[in-house]
């Protein structure tokens, strides 16, 4: 295993980066709980200067290891099975192949991969035991010797129709393997690592149910991608190359001295952003695309995108030109839910894929448990069909009973003497079975009602209305559901329909406040702008204050006259915030149909409900009270000034995807981990915050251009990392 000697570099070690332990372990995977030792990885943790090359010297590996056989080779690496004399066990050793002449950059890349994999300590990621350099300067690392076969080999046997493999690897077991792969990638993402070359041949399945994700050679840190600002990497030289099965393409960053593999992948599995060679567009969703491609092949036993040349495959990838799983393999009878999960994961636009791997995992679990998935956009029929499937035994018994009853009924008409009695008994039995179906449906109705109530409280108004209608469809006699429906209709200003419900037999008859408001006759549909503040006051006076957000949401989403509507909103703000003296409120139109709203310098302004439903592009809320930020719009908000607002945290939501400017200076918001949910954030002010701790995850705000922070953070490693990336840092003195 001797390699040609390489001159050892003489480099100074990098400075220590300080305490960078993860501050929000559940950022990308809600179900994973990390120990206190887990940390987000920085580039300096992995590059060759983080540990001096001479610190890796371990003498002659032949004194400790005895080779047995070559297990695999690819690229510049070879994998050998060796005996480790110290531990008396067989391990796998990776080293640079004899036939390869390794440059300094190759050795650095080799060690980078070893350190990155060593930092990923997860049951479904191969463990690294040792990293060392022999006496000639040749690097190697040892790892667990895996026994088993790759997922690619398993799929090949299934495609060939092997009875043994078809029996052993059912769809249920294949999904179990896939979920273990997803868990490994979900974990890697929480540490800032993107795999970039996920495919069945890079997953090995052991004989005892163990699953490991292999080959992290193309993997990179999300932060490292920000260092590249050059043009997209071209695949032009490979356009007409015939495609070999499983061939991995790589391109280096020519402008980077580190020469990391940041663009690459396997045609047929690689994402559109990889196919276009743009490092700036690569993100965690890139791995999600490849997970979708892997699931596609597990369902169809075929690679999702095929072609004769690299050019053809990459063009199809960029266009999203591939058949749906059910059309590709109609004989496999692929469930629509799994097909929908695949298609959502493999969307051409990364923003339309799952936001994180945990979302993909949740949808798989939903399918396994017999519930509708997010990817399906389920309808009422979908929910009802899944309800029947979850209770298939009871439904089957009902079906069989119905058939028997039908036969009995038929025979009863033939038998004159017993026909009347038999028919009577059969109809009674049929009614009993129908009652059972209705009772089963009634058991589901409260779940949908509870979901609708939670969605209403979190201002997800459209989803709440849909789930409430589902609850009433399953159980039309539930007075609590009709009560919520009535409140919803009043907030939507549908007074006539509300009166019909009150007049009906199923509606709530004991709520005098609802009856009084619905029958008052003071309001017409639609309510005029001048009547909106009074209607909001009547809502509160009649104990319907929880319906005020929907009232303004419905009103502000409809076309309106700005001059009268904003006058009504200002009056409503005064009524809902009686401690505010001389309300400061101004507005002006911006962009197409959007608004700039200024409610600053209102210290007692806590309730901003009248703004709900407005298409706010820019909001100045400086020096107000403690508003509920969840009332702000899901889309379109680009600038938000919350300086000196009495807030302790940002809302736990992923809806401000267009936010570009955020000022939280002088607030009590000390946890900044949630800021990575705002992908377009470019300007951030976090000065004047007592007890602030700079989260390492701030470096994942890849579009950040300007950061204002207190002078005390001048030497903070995260701030320094941002400065090296080109972010303008403005230091202030509190």
C-alpha cells in the first residue's frame, strides 16, 4: 500500500473558532434530538489547515494493518479490507490508488472528505475510525467494513424479476430503507452538510437491517457555496459523451484555491440546479430532489431520467422531462400518495419541493399510517377513501353482510311464506351496518373540528374553513361545529346564511350573542368601510373577539377604496388599542397592489388585527407595543422594522420567504436561529439587544449583504466568517 512520496506542506494552523455548538437542534428536523456535543460545521473545521499534516503522521500503516482484498475503487480512491492489529478486527481502509499521482489539492480533498464524514455521527452514516498520513506523506482513513449489497444492486435484481428478492424486499421494506436514508440526510443538513450525490448505488443494505449512506466525496458545506461568485460551471465538454450507468460527473471551482467539488452529481439523479452547473442555486433542496429520484426508482425499478448521452439526460433534467411513476411502471400499481411525494420532491423549482427532509419523512409516515399526505393536496373524497381503508376490516364485514342481505332479500321474494319476516330482519340488519358506518365517520369528525379550530387560531383561515366543512360532512349533527360555522359566516359578512343556520334544526340555538348579531339588521353584505370599526366593536361586545382577525382578513382581501378603507382601519386600531394617544398611522401604495404601512411611535399599540389580510410590502412598526406578528401577510412582505418593540422571539413560521430587510434592534429577541427561514434576507440589524448570542446558523443566510451589530461582537467567529464572505458589517456602540 505504499504510495509515491509527497512533500509535506508547512502551514500554520488555523485559529480556533470558539464555541460553535448548535443553538437550535430542531431547525431542519423536528424529530431529531441532539446531544450537547453536536455543532454546525464550518469550513475551517474540515480543511487541511484545521489539523497540521504532521499531526496526522502515524508511521508505517503496514505495522498496524494487513490488507486482505480490494473491495472497491472509483475516482482517485481505493477501498481495501484490512486487519487492524490493535483492535483485532477487520476494517475498511480508503487510500489514493497506486495508479493515481496525487497532487496537494487531491490530498487536501481526500482529507476533507474524511474529516467531513467523521463529523457525521449517525447510525445510517458510515463511521470513520482513524485518519492518518503514512511516513511517505500518503493519506488514508479507516472506517467500518460494511457487509451487504448496494440498494442499486437490489433494485437491479427486482427489475429482473428475481423471486427471492421480490419476496425479501417488499415495498414496505424498501420504504423502511428509504426512511433510514432520509434520516441520515436530515441529520447531515442540521450540521450544514449537503451530500450532492445521492443514488441507490451509494446506499448499502446489510444483512441485519443496517443501512448506510456512502460516498460523501462530493459533499460540501452550505457555507462553502457562498464563497463562489463565478459563472455557472459548464458541462459542454461532456455533452456528447455516452452515459455509463451510475457515472458521476464532477466539476471544480477554478477560482477557488481549495478546489472543492461543489458542482457534480450523477445524471439521472442530479437536480436541475446541478445540471445547470450553478453553485449559487445549490441548497438543501438539492438533496431532496435526489431523495425523490431515489424513491422514484424504488417504486418503478427504473432510473427517473434516462438518455443515450450526457447532453440528453441533462436537458431532460433541466426541463423536468420524465414520466410520472405510475406511467413509467403501470404494473407496479404505485399508490397515488407515494407518486405525489415523488413528484413534489422532484419539482424543477427548488422552492416548490419540501422545505426540508423532515417534511418528506412526515409525508411518508402519513402514507404508512393511512392518512392523506401534504403532497396529494387531498380532497374530501381522498380523506373518506383513506378512512375506509384504515377500517377495512369493518368495511369488509359490512360489504359481505350487505351481499348476504341482498341474497336473502332476493330469496325472500321467492319464498312467499317467509318473505315479509325475512325482508324485515334483513333491512334491520342493513340499517345496523349503515349506522356503524355513520358512527365510524362520526369518530373522525371531532379530529377535523379540532384541526380547524387550531388553524383558525393560527390565522390559517382557508385551511380552517376546508377542515370545518369536512367535519360537518362526517357529522352534520355536531352543534359545536355549526357554532364555529356560524361565527365564520358572520366574520365573512354572510349574514343571510348565518340566519338560515340559526333557523335550522342542526344549528346552535343556545348562543344568544350569535343570534343577536346575526338578526340585528344593522349590517348589509358587504359592510361599508364606515361600519367596519363598529362591526369589530360588536364582535368584541358579543364575545366574538376571536373572529375579528377573520373579519378584517376577508374584508382586506377583497377590492376596496383605499381612502375609506384605511380611515376605517385607523379607527379600528384606535378602538382595539384604547391606551394609544394620537395614533400615528400612514399608508402609501407600492408596487402592484401592495402597501407601505407606518404604525411607528405608538408605544401602547399591541393589537394590529385590522392590518390582517392587507398585502403589506413594507411595514414600519418601530417603537410600538407587543404585536402578534403572525397576523402579517404570508407573501409579499419585503421590509419589516421592529426596532424597540417589546418582542421576545420571532414567530415560528416559514412564511416570510420574500423578506429582504429586517430590523430587530433594541428588542428582546436573543435567538436568531429562525432567521435562516428567510432565504432572501439581505439587510439585518441586530444591534442594541441585551444578552444576545450570535447563532452560528446566521452564516446560512446566504443572501445577507449588510449586518448591523454591536461593537462587542467584532471578534465573534460567526461575524468574522460573514465578513470574510463579503458581508458589510456595521458596528455600533449600545
